[in-house]
C-alpha cells in the first residue's frame, strides 16, 4: 500500500466498518458492549495496585533528552568521495521541506510525551476515590478537548463550551466538600466523650493486639487507642485526615500521619503489619472504599495478622435514634452480615463478630412479673429489635 494514496486508506476503513456492521448484525457484538468495556477499563485503572514507576520515569527523562528534533542532528558523513558536499547541496535544496517535517515530528513528540506523563501521574495515584458520574463527565470533557484541538484555534464557541464544563465540574466538587465551623476535636469531645472516656471504652480491644505488633490505627483521631497500645508495649502508628487532630496527636508524641487512611495503607510494604484497627471509620467510606479496604488490608498484614473493624450496628434501631445521625459525615451503615461476607469472600481466616456498647439498661423495656408468656416474649422481641447493641466489631485473621 502506498502511504500517500489516501484513497486506499479510505477504502480499507470502509471495509473495516462494513465488517463491524456485519458482525453486529450476526450477533457477535451484544448491545452495550462498548459502554461495558469502557466502564470496566476505567474501574480497573482507578483501583489497580501501585507499582514501581521509576523505570518509566527514567524512560521519560531519556525521551526528554532525545526529543529535540533539528537539522543539526542529521548526519552528513559518507564513504563516497565528495559525498558530504553532495549532502549539503541537497540539504539546501530541500531545506524548507526538511524544516516542515522536523516541526511536525517535534509536535508529535511533544504530544506523545504529554500523554506518557499523564499516564504515569495517574498510575502514581491509583487509590483516589472515583465517582462514576465524575468519570463520565471527564470523558466527555476530554472528547470536547480533542474535538477543539482538531478544529480551528479561533473557535470561540468551542472554548466557551469547554470553560462552562470545567466550571460545572468545579461546582460539583465544591458541593461534595464539608467544611464545618466547628473542629473535629470539639465534635469528638461533645459526642464521643473525653480522651479518658474513650480509653476506658477500648481498653479490652487494645489488649487483643498484644501479640500483633506493629499496629496501624486508621482514622485514629487524637490517638487515644495508640496511647493504649503504647501502654501495652505494642508498637503502633496512626493515620488521620483531620490536620488539627493530627497536630494534637503529634504534640503528645504519637506517630500519626496526615492523609487518607486507605491510600496510606496501600502505600505500606506488603506483610509489614501485625494488626490493623478501624474504630467507627467504615461508615464514612464509600461502598467501593469498604471493598478496597478488605482487599488491601490482607496484603499488608503478615500471616496470622489481625484486623478489627468496629462500626455502628444497623440492626439496632436505638442506634439511629441516638448516635448514627449525630455525625453528618456518616455515609451508610455497614451491615454485619455484609461485612462478614466481604471478608469471607476475600478468604480471610476466622471471621467473627463481637457485639459492643449495649444501650443503657434504663432504656430497655422491662418484663414485669405476672404478665403472660406471650406478652413477655413480645417484649423480648421488641428489645432485640429496638435495643440491640449499638456497635459491633468484626475480627478477622489473615
């Protein structure tokens, strides 16, 4: 095929299109196949594990060094007598064409490098939260950008449309943010108790990690649980997204990193932990975030390591009336049966549930003497529904 013959290229494209139409009619391509494959690819890219990108970065640096095209880099050496003079004469004759070709190659090289840089940047942040609606809008935005680049530069309408779409994306992202007027420390004190209250509540939980050092506390807050572990000579560190709580914990001499807990966990070396604990955290995660946690945690724990996940119990109606909706950052409660299912599907060993934080006894319905057995049984059933334990803790071993 002659590359300069566009008619042959057009003919080949027409044949390919006709073949696709025939295969679609024959049932080779089910409806929605392109959309499903595209969505599946985006999901894989968004949640793939981090990898060593140093060789890729080195290749990019090599591309930078060799990415400058110029006439001075064209060799004029030859074994033919007088050949250098002939090269120079021919070079002058086709100077304009050569410059045009080099300019096109330079533009192509620059565009190619930008694509590689964006791909590497995306791979370095594989655990960023992905909102499906945002992904779709960004895809449409990139399509608009590509169309605008192919069209005339002076297209004011295309540029205005691009600006509008960017502003809409920024507005949607702004709407997702939560910037309260109060501090997280004030909220903790008001609704979860003082530091000493929390230590009393979790003393027994901390004791379960004595043989599982080092421990990572995800969403550690002010670091009360880390202090409990240190008192038991268990090496422990934490990660917290609120900078004020991180500062308070560091001031107390605790090893606390600031940032997203799942992303921090993903960045640790495999099999480097003996224990992982999340206290009242998973109800803040997205649905996919909970699934990611179960998978990532298994890679980071050594054999025999333990994870403990405490969260609110959605089987207790008392919880919804007194605690769950107090925190506006809560997402959805995670049912103990579903969380158990996730860990069992990921082949964790010895998954069990511990019930915690029963409601105050004064709130529970009493069974008076002398009432019928039926009435007593009904009161017992009401207590199980209304006043079941407020929290549960899932414990699993790798």
